[in-house]
């Protein structure tokens, strides 16, 4: 794999992943349209815009996108064009399952904010606000996070309003470990990155940043990185006492399935599914995974059918 392909994946990763109640939940009567654009206000007056695909009030899946400027459909201005969440929403609708997908703050139709004002905890609070909005209107709420969205979802899923959690291509190590691991194939960059990671962890001002690492360690991103360095994904998912599905693809170049296996090992009541011929973009790939990179930018490529079936089966059962 050449440098020009791998480093954008690295940078994309960091830019901007209970048992059923034994009582009947009393729902607040509310009428939703079959397909509806919604704007949900968060605790700091930021409005999160999203798309609701409504079938009934039995189950609602809330999709949480991965890192970077990734929108509600799993596309971004950096070249990611998959429509993965849109495709999954339409598939689940056909299976009788409602869903909500949204633009993170600062992205798409949601309120624009400064990058320096964003921290990982803010994204967690936004999802919690979305859950609070829908909780009175649906029997079961399921969170499904992809990549970094899986980490967000694992934290919010401790909320009693969440029935179950799905992690798709979630990482099992803290971000500092992930960054150094991905940079290992570029030995000259590792000690430089280690220095900046320690500076961020210790609350120090960054020393001069090598131009090859400037996009990653730019000043406006320091607060966001610092908030992520503190979080252990395995510890977060281990806190959950509810149904958990952990999914990975055998062709995932960005987050290999070893992460899914480590997450699964950390929580006793989880199910693990490794989807053959699926990469990070959740698409159906060739047997040799040769088109895994192409899947990031080919909106016409279909989702892996084994993936969509696994998601639907878990939600229904």
C-alpha cells in the first residue's frame, strides 16, 4: 500500500463506534411521516439535522457515522461517496424497521461550528440528545455506530433508553495507540507523533510540527485529539449490560477484524460477526478484496447482503 493512500485513511480517522425490559413502555403519541427531515436541538442550542425513515413505533435504529466530515449517508467532501447509511436505512425500512441518520454538528445541514470548539464528548452529548428526543415515541431504540461512531455509540448505550447496540468496524484501542500503529510503516514519523501525543496528553503547547503531520496535529484539532486519547473502547463496551452485536469485514483495511475480536472478548453478552468480502465501507467486494479501495468512492456498489441480513436479524431478534 503506498503512502498517498494510507495517510488519508489515517487522517480521515481522526478528523472529524440491556436486556429487554420486562414491562411495556408507555409511549407518547406522535405522528411521523414515512420519510421526514428532522432538526433536533441539543443542549447548547446546536441543531442536528437528519433523515427519519418511519415504519412504526416498535423499533428505531439511530446510525452514527464515523470520523471526519462524514454526513448522514456516509459521504464526505474529501471523496468518500458510499451512500452506505442511506442504503441500509432503505433496506431496514423494507424489513419493517424505522431508522434515523444525521449530519454531525458542523456537517451538512446541521449547525455550523468551529473545529476548535468540537471535542469527542460533544459528539457523545449530541447523540444523547437525539436519543432523548426519540425515546418517548419508540418501544426500542438501537444505536448503530460505524468506525469512530461505534465508540460514540458504546458510550451513549449505557443510557437506559437504549435497548441494544451495534458496533460496525469499531476500534478496540485508544486513538493514540491507533495512530502510532498506523504510522509504524513510516518509522521517521513515529517519534515525532509520539512527542506530540505526549504533549497533548500533558496539556502542553505543541512543539514545531513536521509538515507531513501538520494536518493531523493542527492546532484546531488538539482539543478533539486530547478527548479521544483518554478513552479505552474495550472498557466502554464492557460496561454494557444489554444485547451487543459486533461486526467487522474480512477486507477492512482501515480497522482490521482483530479489533472486533478484541471488543467481543471484552463483553460476555456480545455476538461477533465477521462478514466475508466486506471492507470498511460496508460494501460487497470481490473474493480477493482487490476493490476495497474503490468501495470508498463508488456509490453504485451495493452493500454486502450478509451485512444487511446480520443487522436486520439482530434488531428483530
